[in-house]
C-alpha cells in the first residue's frame, strides 16, 4: 500500500515540498523495493523520502558508532589483522504473539536481519565519515554494505519454534523462519577474511541485542597457557539496556603465572534515553536524513539477503526457550562458540548517570 498511498497523496496535490516517512520493511525483495522506489520518486525527490528503521534511532546504536570513532585506541585494531570474528545476536524471549498474519508473510530475515541487523553491522565496521557533507555518514554506510558479499545459502541456518504453526493467522504447514543464523564476509582491505555471524530469533531464553568483537590472540602465549580463542573481546549490549564490556585476562593470586578471563563492564539503563521514534520523526520533520535509509543503502541490503530469501535452505524445528536449532552451532564451528547474551550486572554507570 505504500506506493498506492504515495501516488494518492501526489494526485491530491499535497506532495509538493512534503516529506514522506516509509516504515520498514521497504519492499518484499530487491525487485519490489526497486519498483517502490520508482513509484515514490515520481512524486517525491530522494531528499524528501525518509525510510525509517527505528533501530537507527536507538541510543545504544548511536553509541556504538560514537564509541568507535571518539576513542583513538580502537582504530589501530579495528581490522582483519587484529579481529578474529564478529557476532551479532538479537534474541527475543517471546513468540509472534498476535502478529501471526504479518509475521507469516515476513519471517525473521525480512523482519530484522535485512534491515535492523545489517544496519547495526554497518555502524560497527564502516569507515569514519569524512568531510562536511550532510550525506557523509550515509555514504560510508552505503560503501560498506555494497562491499558485503551476498550471503551463501551454505552459510545459513533457519529455524521455527515448536508451536508456531498453531498461532492465529499463521498458514497451515508454514515454512516461515522464526530464527535465522547467517555467516557473511566483507570484501574490503579492512575486513577481508573476517567471518561475521548474525543470528536472530523468537522464543529464545532472553530478550537482548548484543555485538561481540573477538580479537586474535598473540602469535605466542608468553606464559604457556591454553587460552580460549575468544578470551579477548569487546561486547556492546544494545538492548534492553546499554552496556559495554571489555574481555581481559588477569593473573590469579599466587606464585604461578596463570590467569582468568574477566570482563570489565560499563552499563546504563535505557530509561534515560530519547525514544527512537521520537528522535527519528523529529529528524524527519527537520529534514535531517542521516539516520534514514537511502535508496542505494536499501538496495544494497536486499542484495545481501537476496540469495537466501524464502525456502532456499532447510527449516529446522527448535524448542521454545532454547538457543535455536543445533545446526547453528555447526554453522559457527571453530569460530565459536556463540556468545549467548546474559543478564548484565552493572559494575559501573555511564557518565550521564
């Protein structure tokens, strides 16, 4: 209906100098997104089209990018030389509730992977915006997303929680995924060869969105220890609260030079933040498009997931309250294990608190 409504607005002569806000998902696949863009551009210039993704208005997502670029110690290690792998998890401890009909036409891929989580990835690994142009931020996000290799179906695990098909509005025998895990790669000098794992799902043990950057161990362990591969890491909790954790090894008390893995944690509660839709709608009213999807960005996101839309990979059933199908563990393999989000214990508060 987006195209129909936009065309109707134009016919009513109210499109001149108007700003149009379009909720996600933008299109159902790459081709339909292109068709929708063509329809909108007949009546609205690109600078007046605001493709909204509420994740981009979340304070923790904004902080993800800020922390990267405001702290100079991260730039030298934010690359393939020092990063072993990246994990992004968006877990929800509830099912589709009363949204059965909508979800059954959408699925986890279209609902959150194609938009929310690819945008989070862009904030995490893009190069810093340069120059004073208002489009500098979106230019870098576009460049990054265009360098992401389309996802290989061999690097995908889809799941559906037991009982999903009994939900009102869900089709009998539905093969829509309520869980998806993918492995992808970025073709750039900065990130070539670094595996990136993204997973999202309904009816998992907790509700949390997290990013974990695992760093490579040194070429030789100075103290001869057998250290887990993921010992050194940085963790960003994006919801429901904001937190940043740094994984380190510290020496155990005593004579022996052996250590334990610890995590230094800085946390803040989300209640202090501006609600994302408030921020985004305010930006749209003021004509600020930095936090909105641009036509080339949306197209790049659809290009990434196009090979894995719908039923091109097997569908596995998983129990509610589990971490999804066992096959997801096989997907991550030697780059694992998956880092399951847990309840964050506040060790320190953000300065604003």
